[in-house]
C-alpha cells in the first residue's frame, strides 16, 4: 500500500487548488486505485493511515480511543505516580496540545502533524510577553504528548507509533545563561516583596527549595529544636535541610498555633496555602537594583550559586538541594564563576572607607 501525487491530473490545476493523490490498496488480493484531493502531504498521509487500518484492522486500532478520551485515566494514573507540580505542568502543556490533538486517535498521528504543531507554537507569543514561545517550552509539551501515548500503548489502547515524537535538539532548547544577583541584593529584594508572600520567598531562598517543596511543607516536617527541615522532593525522595539563622524566626512565626499536618506557609492575605502562581518578584527586584528577571525558582538557583561562592563543597550542595545527579549540581560552579565575574567588574569602583 502506498500513495503518491497523481502523474497527470495535477498538471491542469490552478494555483492554490488541492493536489490529486493516488493511493494503491490491495484488498482480498485485488489491487484498488483511489484518487483523492488533499491540501498537502500531511493530510494525504493521514488518509493513507486510515486506509491501512481499514484493510488490515486489528482490535487495538479499531477501538482505539481519541486522545481526549484517554486523558481522564491518564490523569488518575499521573496523580498517583507524580508530584502535584508535575501534574500542574502537564495540564498546562495540554491546554496548548488539546486544540490540535484532542480528537485524533494515537495511530493517526504523523510526523507532519507534529511539525505543524511546532510551527504553530513558534509563531505564538508567550503569555503577556512580546517574545515568541521558546523551543524549550514546545519540547516539554511534546514530551507530555509522548507520555500520554506511552500510557495508551502500555494499556493496549493503541499500537506503538511507527516514529518518535521529536522536539528540538539539546542545543536549540538550552536555556539562556542565568544572571545571579549577589547575596546582599537578594536579601534586600526579599525585604521589598509583599508581606503576604515574603515568608515563602525567604523559605525558598534560605533553604534552596523548589516552589512546590516550599508550598507543601508541613508543620510536622519542621523541627525547630534540632534546627532541621524534612523536605519531600521529586519522586517523593526526602532530604534534610538545616535551618539557616535568617530563616529560623520566619519558621517560628509560620508554625505558631498550627497542627502537625497543617501547611507551614499560608498567605496572610487569603489565609490559604499558596497556589503555584504566588506572585512576581520583578517589582521587588527592581527596587533592590536587580535588572534581570527573577522568578520563585531563581531563588533556588541563587541558593546554589551563593553556596558555591561561600565555599560549600559540591557534595554538600547536592545533598541540600536534592539533586540525584551530581552533574546538575556542577551547573552552579558555572553560575558562580559568572557571578564572580560580575562582582569583579565592581573592583575599584566603590568608594574607599575613610581611614
């Protein structure tokens, strides 16, 4: 079974008209020729896939559900095996994937449809920003799509795809070099943040936590007497983080009057635990003289970079930050080198102390 552009019919087409495709099908040892018009090769390939399933049906392809029909069971499984933050990230990616793939059956997917999605997303703007959606973001969304299809294949809801869903190369998705502000400016920025979110931001920086780790921290996991926090990170892995002197009064106030299973960090404005959208730091950063973009996760990078700057060894930093791979921790040596280069530029520019 195969298809190609019709050898003669396309010669008389006017500009912009759909092209004629010729499909060769063998059914019950007979050769059938089908001629149809399509706007591009992708649609022709999709039709060819449908013909293949009609001629050589299997139980999995006949009853294969559409992707949006698979999603509910997938989410139930995802909730049991992944962290809440990972689930939030998947749902965010699905918002963009859904309009393009929701009504498609897994085995109807083609490389052409994936490429169309890439081109569509590259032309879109990222939220309120004036920049286009990053290739790194699109690659994560396609990884979400791949995870959904793998789930369907494992449960024999469909057949494995004959191709791999490809995002972009590592070089294309490499994040831009982070600019880490010095410790004094980070400390000043934290004091300039809104009072209702300041305790959480201080927890993220002074303990080097991920946003989800800080937002889900329970009272029972804070041992003020021993000066440690029990943090549950990715893959439900636990680690112990000592409580920094700057953080101790923040935690003492945060746990006051709460029960062991209560969440530590609660907004003083809403009286509820923080959601993922906990507010922006750009305004406070500007007041502190920081020109680079700062997010909640940047505070974790600040912790790792400043820890290298202050002389902590990489193994200690790896344990504190919960990195399963030491190569992840080694990134902070590069960031620290960049940070020191920035600081060196200030050499000789500050006024000398009077004798």
